[in-house]
């Protein structure tokens, strides 16, 4: 017995909408690829719908051009978004760590920026990340390049820029000449 195949009537409107969605996705992908490579985005075609035009007209701050590496917290190396709350507080703790406090909206960006240098999100305190003192300088450079302003101090009120493993931390070493 031969099976009869049912033919679904062609819906021209659905086919047109499907093609339009595919074109939108291609345009978004090309723009994202161009942004990652630092090139100008391709010019929109006539097939681009008005919804897309409305999205590009909205004033959104530009994302910083900071290289984001693939790390365990950002395995796809997703690009940064522009900081909405650029003020951060870095606090040097007694156990040779730096705690970086941020607004909840900035947590994804900090994961992307700091994930490759051993930073981890503090499980006990929300919106806080821990970084070892040894990696604080690199973390500070990455955060500054991404457009964040950092207020820094340690547990005794001293600036973090003056930290030295011989003069602070668990051990005080004597320098002999």
C-alpha cells in the first residue's frame, strides 16, 4: 500500500515572514561579527524591517572595545555591554584578597572581564567578586579599560595601589642586605 502524502497548502505570508526573519538574523550576525573584528557594520538592506530600524534609533551607550577572553565564567567569550552603573568599590581584605562590589546589573560584565584571572563571585555576599592581591593590578586595568570607576581601599584604609607582598598580608619580611 502506497502512502498518500498530504500536501500542505503554501502560505505565502508565512514564507515571506520566514525569509524576513532569516534576513534579520543574517544582518544581526554580520553586524556582531563586524563589531568583534573592529570593522564598520554593513549597511542595512531594504529587506531590513522597521522594527530593526527602531532598535538602532534608540540611544544606547556603545560597548567598550575591551578584549574579552574565553574563560570558565565566559566560555563563549561573549562581548561586554556598556556599563550602566560604572562605579565599583574595591576593598582589600585581611586574607590577601580584593573584594569588588558592583550593582546587580554589572554582574555579567564583571564575570566576563574577571573570569580569566581567577576571580569568583562571593557566594555569601551578593554582587561581590573576590580576586587575589596578586591579580588585582590586572583586574584594575581591565575594569578601567571597560569604563568602570573604582574606589579602592584596604581593611586599614590604605590605597590598594601601594600593596606589596613584603609589607602587607599575613607575613612581614625583613629585608637584609
